C-alpha cells in the first residue's frame, strides 16, 4: 500500500507542477497582451489627436477637446 501511495503522490506532484507551469505561461501571455493593448491604445490616441489637431486647429476647438479627454476614461 505504501508503494501505491508513493506512486500516486509522485503522479500528483508532477500534475501540480504541470498545472503551475501552465498558469505561469498564461500569466505571461496576459501580461504581454495587456502591454500590447496599452501600446495600441496610446497609438490610437496619438493618431486621433494628430487628426484633431490637423482638422480643428483653425477654429480653436482642439484645446477644449484635449481638456475634456484628460480624464481617466481617456487614458
């Protein structure tokens, strides 16, 4: 019976190790996706603001748009 328990325990330990490794990989993937999302969001915001500056520089509305987008929702 002790030999059976040792085998089961070793199998369980290996399985836990594989699950842990899998979770570490998934965490790394999520961190990478979050970084890519942040970079993409920054890129889109820069493109939008540059388009706004180009299109609305003459009538002065850009400053009010920029001020309204300084909230946390725009970051």
